[in-house]
C-alpha cells in the first residue's frame, strides 16, 4: 500500500505549536505517511481566489485531511463572505468533502468544537495531537 498523503488544516494564527509538532513528524523517517503542510499564509498572497486554488491543489494531492481543532475552529474570519465559509479551516473541510477525502479531526482539548462544515459527516475523531493516535486514525481510514 502506498504511503498516505496527509494535508493539514490548522489555525495559522493560534495553533502554531501544533504546526511545529507536525513539521517534526514530517522529518521523522519512521512515520508511514507524508504530510502536505500548507496554509493560506504560506501561499503568500491575500488574493482569496489564489489561496483557494493553492489549498485545493494541496487537498487534491492528499488522501486525508487532518484537521486541528483549537479554540478558534469556528471563529468567523473577517473575509468569510468572500471565502464562502465561516473561516479557512471550515472551507478546507468543505473542499475535502467535495473531493471525497477522508478526514481526521484532532481536537487539541476535549472541549474544542467540531468545524461546522463537518457536522454529520463521517470521520475519525481523536483528542490530543499525539503521533500514535494519528497513526491509528490513519490506519482505520486506509482499511475502509
């Protein structure tokens, strides 16, 4: 079986520590998946159409969208009308569902919410950003 490709969705402004942990995983030669780590700020533009195109490419290249749910997962973005969802993470979830991608929702804390765009859709949910939990969730998704 080919190594799964994981696209990571997280709040760039508020959950950078999660991003750093994930980047360290990506450098680990013993993990069995590849991480595609892109956020709107990394695309280096404020043009919403360009951001959407860049994110769509990254999500399309993946098997799984790994969504990091922190304290601001459903906080409205100032450009939500142009984005077409409450914020970028919710847009990424919606796009992943449109592209029939599998989804892992990682709640950083048990009290963190589910992105509105994922309500009612199948996914693997875990609490805590831990490599062994993410590995189990990936394994569960890849056998189905």
